[in-house]
C-alpha cells in the first residue's frame, strides 16, 4: 500500500511568487490534513479535509494560503504571494477515521528568498 | 489552549542503556495521545495511540504508557537504529481531529 505522497520535495522561490504544493493521501482515506513546521518550532496544524469539504481551517495563517481537495482525492496548498515567513516544511497526513492514526508524508521543504 | 511539553530535549544513550522519554500535556478533554518517530528529512512515522489513563502499548523495544497528565515512552536496550526524534501529539476537545505536537526529543544511541 502506497503511503502519503507529497510533491515537490523541495521548492525554492522568491518573495512575491506563487507556489503550489500537492499531496496524495493513502487510498481510501477520507481525512486529509496539512501541517507545517517553521524553523525551530513545533509542527502546527493548518487544516483538515473530510473528502472534498474543509472540516477545520482554524490553523491557516492568512488569506495568502488556499487549500483545495477536488473530488476528495489529492489536495493542493497554494501560497500566493509567498512571504519570507512562509519558509518551512509542509507536511500532509491522512487518516481513515476520526480517532485513528494520521499517517504523514515526507513533506515539502519550502524556501522563500 | 492545549499544550504538550516533551522532555528531555535531547538524550544520548549507550547501546543497551534503557531510558524513558516524557510527554506532559494540558488539554481540555483528551481524546487520544500519539507517539511518532521522525528520521532526518522524513515525515513523522506513527508508533502508538493511547486513549485512556492506564493504557499501555508495546512494539519491539518501545513501550508507551499514559496517565491523566503525561505519557512515557520507555526504550529498553536501545540500538543505534533507534536514534531519531520522537514526537508526542494530542488530539483533544469536543470535535476536530487536529493534532497538537510537542517539540520532540532527539535520541542518539551510540554503539
């Protein structure tokens, strides 16, 4: 069974540009989550999808971040325009049920210059 | 606000030297406590879920326990391949699945 897949593994862009991160969850997992870790800090929750619906987006930092999950399969996280403080590692996770383990991808390392 | 504190920040052990990692939490209504292992450049790898005080889970050299205020990850006779960052996370509140993570404990096991 394939795990959670994230693309790209690393992205380097300049301040003001746009970047789109992609996450493919484990097949059959209705729950999909985005988290991020900025330098020296804990992993922080961004948002949670159940199928194609946003269940909880309380962790989204501002309106420069847009997450979508079309058709309830893969998800994208777009940052537009990127700012220096957006640098960090963005993790995607998926789970089968509400109280079950969340399985993480290897993350996308985002560097804003 | 839900908080998770892990200690120590870093731990160095000799191969075979058993020890414990601590995860203390302050939450409103714990629904689950999760332990993960993370290797450099990789995502967190799920180890255990604990749901209620008194619960214990074991996997190879690892054993996780839970009380009403903290969890311990006991490592028995560790090997160099156990070297990693160990993360604790909680799921709490009346609704929502988000995990609140601690900062992690960096474990180094020397042969």
